[in-house]
C-alpha cells in the first residue's frame, strides 16, 4: 500500500483559499456540513493540494444530529448545546467555518489542549465546559474576534482574506 496523502503540520496561504472555497461551494451547492473539520482531516496530496477528508459524519444544513467531530475546535453555540445536555444539535454552515478558524488558531499557537476521544459520550458536558473555558481565554483578540464574526455571518471572502493575513 502506498499512502496517497500526507498529514499536514502547517497550512500555506493557498490552502486557506482552497479550503474556504471548497466549504463555500459545498455549503451553497449541496447544503452539506462537514462537522469534523480539524487539522487531522486536512491532508496534502503528492501535487501539494490540500484535501478535506473524512466526510463520513457530514449532515445536511439545519439537520439535527448527535454531536460528532472536533470538540476542541467547536464554536460557542455548539459547545453551549453540549454543555446544556442537548442531544440533537442543529448543524449549520458557520459551524464548519468556526471549526476551521479555531483549527488555524490551534495550529499557529499550539497551546496545550486535551483532545477528547471521538466516541466519548460520558462526561462530554464537562469536556465541552473545559473547551469553552479555553476559548473564552484564547483567541479573543480583536483580530480573532473579527475573523470569527466573518465565519458566523458566512462572509466567506472576508474570512479568507483575514485568514490569509496570517501567512
């Protein structure tokens, strides 16, 4: 067997455009939400292109589903749903964008943050609280808040331009 892609350790400016463009197209044309957008699902092929992998838990826009995915990258609304014990979560496109923004933050700053195993249901409310506390103290500068606002409001082009400033 020969691997067709490599794990990434950092992103390049061109990757930001490719990822944001892909998410915009998928969200608008198919209404699909990835739900697990984190660095472990971003791969690089032999030609240097970025690939978004692991669409296995994706759902349609506004579809309610159990939590799945990247708790450490989740936005406040998703974390609040989990902390409040909500079993079914209504997934929306901005959730993918916030996961991507927070993935970039984690890749750049590399803080010590525990990853919750994907299948853990026990104490997920406590883990969500810990992650919520982390994000309430990190990524709160005007720069990051501006980027998160673009993500929340599905301003793909503005999000892309702001993120590209990091590279």
